[in-house]
């Protein structure tokens, strides 16, 4: 699937003049989203903890991007430093028009295998960080007359996934937070969620290993169980997910607000 070349689904200048801030951009869906939005003409700030990996993604993007590219190392569990980093981002590339909240999920396993302490770090880097960042950026979006906020969460928002108890709980909280904000934000700002299914990323491999260690199921058994739920009978390409995220960032998506859009190959059974 070559979505970045002849099949690129958006006009090359669809996001020209817009600044997209993408978290978790060093790999997987975050990196694919950065590439897709850069090809659509946006200025991009890529954020993650691993600066070396971010530089690789940035170099790859610069080969075809028309907008400006910046990178920032950030640990979303360090809330005290978030405002400092946001100040740097705004100083370097200006107002953020598009915010993509994305971060790695917690390890798999049954919910009751977790202690209360296990909830702290995942909720900090997802819900707490997203709230703090959104509070900082929405005044600028309102002043600019344009804002798009997109959460990358999970299909577990709709149907909890077995052996992902902590992740299911966290993702549900993120979705409710976003839906609540969709009733409060200025009319020029939309907020939506994208719900990836079983996607071809490192995260899926780490989840399989985590489930294997906690349940004793083999990796092959875990993968077969996943694929048995997916009508397209394959993993989703991260660029397919990135296409949905980029669509929600476009000016033409302004009437889409407060939705949770699944990109899951048909795994969800509900209408």
C-alpha cells in the first residue's frame, strides 16, 4: 500500500499555513501521521522522548515536505516541564492549529492484576498531559479561528479488549474527556478521537509479549485470536490510520465534532 505517493489522499496544500503538534511521533501511528500531514503542507512539530528516533522521522519527512519541521524531546509524565516545552514550540513555529494527543499505552493483562499505583503513570501521560496541553493551546486556536484536537486511543472505547484491563479503563476516560470538551470548546475548535484496531506497530508486538507473560498464551495464539476478530484479515497499516487523523485535521472536517472514529478493519461489532 503506497499511500504516500500516487495514492496520497489529500491535496498537497490542504494544511498549508497550519501548524500541527504531534505527540508520540517517533514511530508507529504518530510518525505516519507526521508524514501524512507534512505532505499535506502543514508545519510539523514532532514530540516524543527519543530524540534520535525523532530525528530519523524528521529527516524522512523533510525529503518531501513543503512546511517547516521541528522536533522536541518530551516526557509526558513530567507535567512540570510540559509548559516549558510548549513555550519553546510556540516560540519556534508559532500558534498550534492541530494537536494530536498520542502516547504509548500501558502493559496488557487482566485488570485486577494491577495495583492502584499502576494507574498513575499511564493516566499522567495520557489524560493529565492531554488536559494540560489542551488548556495551553486552545486560546491560540481560538484567536486564530482554527483548531483541531485529535486523540489516538483505541477501539476498547467501544468494546473492551480482553487482557487489556488497564488500557481499556484509560482509553474510556480519554474518550469521555474529549466528548465533554466537545460541548465546551469554541465553535472554531473541533475535538475527535481516532480508535485504532490491530495495527502493524511495535506497540502491538509489546502487547503480545505482555499478554504472553501474564496469561501463558503463545504469541502465535494471541495473534491468531486477534486476526480472527478482523474481517479484513490483516493488520491495519499505520498510514491508513494516519489518513483518518489527517482528514479530521482538515478545514473540511469542521462539522465533525465529538466523534470516536474506528480504523479497525471491521473488528467492532456494534453499529
